[in-house]
């Protein structure tokens, strides 16, 4: 597994080891791996996407690759090529549901390029495309604690926000038993369409104090993200995506989480209740 210490990867590792499967986690820094026992028995491979020899060492003897990364084409393509060299049988990739070569969003074009390379590799593959992750709300937590609200440029756009724990469960389910999933793309969402106004309402309920959703334009949002320290290209891409959400780009739902995991995905209310302390108070 790549991206093993991230939001999706760390939980997927825990779930796979819980199935008594041998798991090898590729990490750049072994000190970032969990020390709470949740990774007991996991084989740690220290490597780097930009160093092919470390990828080859990590890929030896692997049957299934769970590919999670920030979708930098050169890096994911290097991982795919290493997997092909070592006769990996199946690749499970986290991607974007609208990954096309002509997308106006750069990161979606990147995913499309990677997917094309994966198809050309000849390896069996399964794509998992999550909607917005609920865990991305953690980035708003400092602003919420300091100002009792947050700024966003998604207008009244609705989205099928999904808990990354459910994405991890879906990824682990496919990686543990990939037969029958070849060539499939699964769309991963929560059970309901919500807006950022709904997010503010759930936070208000959980915190016992008013949390305001302050609507800004994509241009204003980009400028404020840059002032907060994000690189300009990242801020511009984020603002572009939120603008598309305002237009309905993420207003889609799927039953694929339940199909893959056997249980309904978590609601926004459950997520907020589970993590209320992160936003400034106890429930």
C-alpha cells in the first residue's frame, strides 16, 4: 500500500491486518507509522515515489497494490511501472469520479493520465472514486474555533460527503478479495446530499454554540487560502473545485459503500459527533 500513513491509508492498513492478511506499507518516514499497536504485524517498506529502486524493493512479492497518493502523474506512473515489473496481479486506485483528459480541473486531468497508464499496463485494476471527504473539515477547525464560523466558496451546492473511514473500508474490502472487481469503478459517498450550511448546522448542534457558514466567491476564497499559506496553484485549484461544487458538480450519491462493505456509510451527524472535540468543545 502507498499513502499508508494518510487519512484513507492508515485505516485501510488496520482493517487489512484485522483480516489476518500480510500487509506491506510503503512510507517515506518510518517514524510516522502508528505506535498504538494498530499496525501490529505490518511490514514497513521505506521508500520514495521519486526513487525507483526503493519502489522495486517494496513491490517484490506483492499480489495486490492499493495505490493512494496526491495523484502526481510521474509518481503514480512510477509505482504502476514497478508493480508491472514485479507481476503484481491487481491494482486498486483511489481516483476522481470525473477524471477526464479534457477536464477544466488539473488534478482530474492528472488522474485521467494515470488511469490511462494503468489500463495500458495490462494489470487488472479497480478504481475507487470518493466524493468530498468529511475529514477535510478538519482544515476548517482552527477558523471555527477562532471565529465561530468558516468561509467557503461552494455556495448552496450539495455534495455526497463521505467519511474517509468508509472509503478505507471499501478499499480494504476490494484489496482483500479483488476477484470480481476487475475493470470496475465504484463511487463512494455518504448516505445523503448535504451543503456547507448543513455542516454549520451540525456543528452548531454538537458544539452548543452558533457556527456560521460565510459564503465568499471563488476569487476571494483563493486569495484567503494564499494568505493562509497555501501555494497559489493549490489555492487556485481548490477554489476552482469549490466553484464547481456550487454549480452542482458533486451532487451525486451511490450505494457502493454499502455494496462493498456490507454496511451503510456514516452520516455527517455521526462524523461531527465522533470528532466534536476537534472543532472546539466537548459534546
